[in-house]
């Protein structure tokens, strides 16, 4: 299963604390949104761990949301999980926790706009064109 990076992998937006990618392979698509929480990890970031994360709290937390309109098979989830983790590989992972959360939904723009709003940005569709002239849209 190869991802055609020229046609199946597209950055939607890149900000200092949020980045979104549209990814398609094997006729399935998703939007991965990385959010730099800019805070230490908490037990709430790991709801599947009954005992919490214990002493493995790191100085920063990054959440990768994987939105898909399809029911993803286990193999698809594993691939999207690996892609999401690789998108965060450039950070100092010894000092950051990264969680990957899967969300079902087909309105990727609404999901992105909600996370942009939470981080204090305007909606994606109202970002001025001049903000897309550089590598970052800040």
C-alpha cells in the first residue's frame, strides 16, 4: 500500500501550533490535524489508560486528530496512525507526548474550523490569500 505523495498527500494549512493534511490512498481519505497544545500532558489526554500516564508527563502535548468519513479497517487505522506520528517526528519527542485520536465524520472543514477557533484563529475559508504566500499561514 503506497501513498502517492504527489496526488494523495496535501497540506491544507500550516500554523505555528496547528497543521492539517488531506491524505488519500486505496480509495480512502482522511484529514489529519496536528494540534500543538503548548502545555504539559495530562491524564485527560489518554482516556483509554485507566491509571493515567503516571510519571510519563512530558513538557508539551501534541494531539493528532484523524478525521475520516469511512469506517476504517484496522490496517487503515494503523497506516493513518503511522502517518500522523511521522508528521510529528520533527519535534523533540523526548519532551513531548503525542496522541492520535480517530474521529468519524465527513465535514473536514467544520472540524478544522472548530480547532482553529479553539486556537484563536479565524476560519480556514476566511484566511487572506496573502497568508498563503509563505511556508506558514500565520
